[in-house]
C-alpha cells in the first residue's frame, strides 16, 4: 500500500467511525507515522486541522440525521460525541449558523463538509532545493518540553518566544559554539506521540552535540539539558530560506502534497527536525525510507 493509499485508508477509517470513538492511535497505525506527524501532514494537505475536519464531518452528518430521522436531538448529539444538549447546540450553531431545533421546524440553509479524498498532484510551479543523505547516528542536546500533542501547534511558537526572552537561547548559543555539527543551527524537534502514547509528546530546543563518526568529539550538555539520540537513517533535507513561519510552512505543504507522493519514498518513524540558522536560513530534515521497506 503506497503513501496516498494509506492516507485515504485513514480517512475511510474516520468516515466509518464518525458516530463512534475515533482513535488517533489507530489513524497513526494505518498511515505509519506518529500522531503528531499525521496531524501536521493532514493540516498542510487539507488546509485545516484534523480535529476540525472530524468535527465538521460529524456536524454535517448530524444535520442529515435531523432532517431524515425522528431521533431526539440529545440522542443525535451523543451519537456524534457531544456529552450535552448545550455543547452540541453551540457547535452546531457555530458551524451551520442555525440552532439544531430549527432544522426540523423551518426551512434553513445548512453547511456541508464533504468527505475528503487525496490524489497525487504534480504542479511544478516552483522548485524545491533538497538533498538526500544517508547519515550516521547523531545526538542532540538541549531543553525538553513535555506538551499535549493536540496543543502542539499553539504551544511550540510560545516555547521559542519564551526561550528568547528568558535567556535560554544564550545558553543554547554557548553550547552551539562548542559543537558546530550537522544538523546545524538551533534545532526544533518534535519527538514521541506515536501510537500507544499519543496524548503527549516531547519538544526539544537543541543543538547537535555528537555525530557517530571516528573523528567527532562528543560535547557534553550543560546541567538541566536532555539528550535525544537519532539512529543511522536516510534524510531528505530541504532548504526553507526566507521569512518565518511562511518559508518552513511552504516546504511542509509542498513536501506532503507534491514531493513525497512522487518520490518513491515513505516517511520513516523518526522526528522531523527544523534547523534555524542565521540570516533567515532554515532547513527541514525528514527521515525517509524506500517505499515497501518500512
């Protein structure tokens, strides 16, 4: 099963379970990556967060149930995951613009979120500068933050902002000056969140402190820092130069929608690395494997 088929299989799983509990862990198993990576992947491909898509699909189906059945509103609410009449009413009105009670008593205009389907698209509008490298294992060191996976998109920018204000980046700079290894620069790494432990993940602000080659000298981290070890792997490394956050976000979008589906590779189950250097120079490191080898 190729990458596009896996994503569509995950969408089919969601569709089959709109009136049941949807397991993000099961979604990650189907696609073969961490929960966080799938959430990020989905948001770039679909232009909306996974949680929003699921909510909108459920509210779409709830409207059909109101029109086509005589079930009580509270029963429809509970069917689609709402634990009270009030919470369902608020969500329904926010999405459709009308109260659910009016659907059966008046002629109203409703919204519909159709089931999404992914296909390979070849646009070729702009070039992507990248290189594929097989690299030895390496170690990164820095400050680890335990965060809720579902809140990561909001929390991660706050982590960076706080680090620049509270002196954390001064400490990171001192470590970086001792260990100028690749991946270079200040690194942002989202680790964990794989099935079985998907509710939380670790986010690292780090620098590379060791590469597993004979001539490399290991640099010891400062007190209070954590380390994360990457195994030997194949990486595709993209230039993401330009103003943040747009430059990096554009790389992710084109990677998931154009590069990966046509590359003959699949995602490896390793954290993605964002490398931030001087003068608006950035790189995105994504571990990959040949299709059929994962």
